[in-house]
């Protein structure tokens, strides 16, 4: 069954539960290492941009062939944006603002609300990278005040599909 983004949650790794101090992650992480981190939800998220790996296709035309030769080149882990309705006291948004003031890499988790039943986990996506921003798109008098953060991802996304919950 296909699902929507409704109920999706976005998190940043922090030092202590509920506190807005993000923890830099200097090296690539495994699924087990991501799962061991302390996660703080960023509230009031309205949209999360495209993530996943985009690999360049390198091509070369040889004089002796009729078809262009192609190979995979360097991959880009992505630069998704995270749009939030500005909420200054939210610890998750505070952590994003703090991370954006540094040049360090941070861990992120996105969790879908797609478990097929109460005995199964949701899909989870793990990423690591820079935080920039926030930018403020402004708007009209009846628009929400927004902040948009851009993530400069530096590790291939780890996708964990729904799994049975252990008793």
C-alpha cells in the first residue's frame, strides 16, 4: 500500500534528550551507530526536500563506435531543504539553528508513519551532513513565518524498511 507524508517526523542527533545541543558526527555512521544516537524531533516541519543519491553519468564519444560510452561518476548525497513554521522555543529548531552556525556534520533521521500494524516499525531514513540557513521566504499577511534550512549531505542515505518489532 502506498502512503503519504502525513505524520512524517524529522530529527537531529543531540547530546542529551530534550536539549537543543546538536552533536557533530565527523565520520560516516552505520545503521547501528545511527540507532544508538539520542534524537530530538524538530517540530512544525511542513516540508522536507528531496534526498537520496544522485550519481553523475560520465560519457565519452569514441571515434570507433556509434554509441556514446557511459559510466557512473561521483555521487551526490543530496541537499534537501527542511521547511519549518518558525517556533523559537522549540528545542529541535534551536538545535538546527545552532548547527547552522557551525561548519560541522550532524546526523539526521526522518521517520515515516507507514507501519502496516502495531507490531511493525515505521520506515526510517538516516543522513549526515552540514546545516545551512535558516532562510526566511517571508510572504503575505496570512502566511506563516517560515524558516528553511538546507542540509548538505555527505554520506549515502541509509534506508530502514518496516520490520517486525521484537517481543
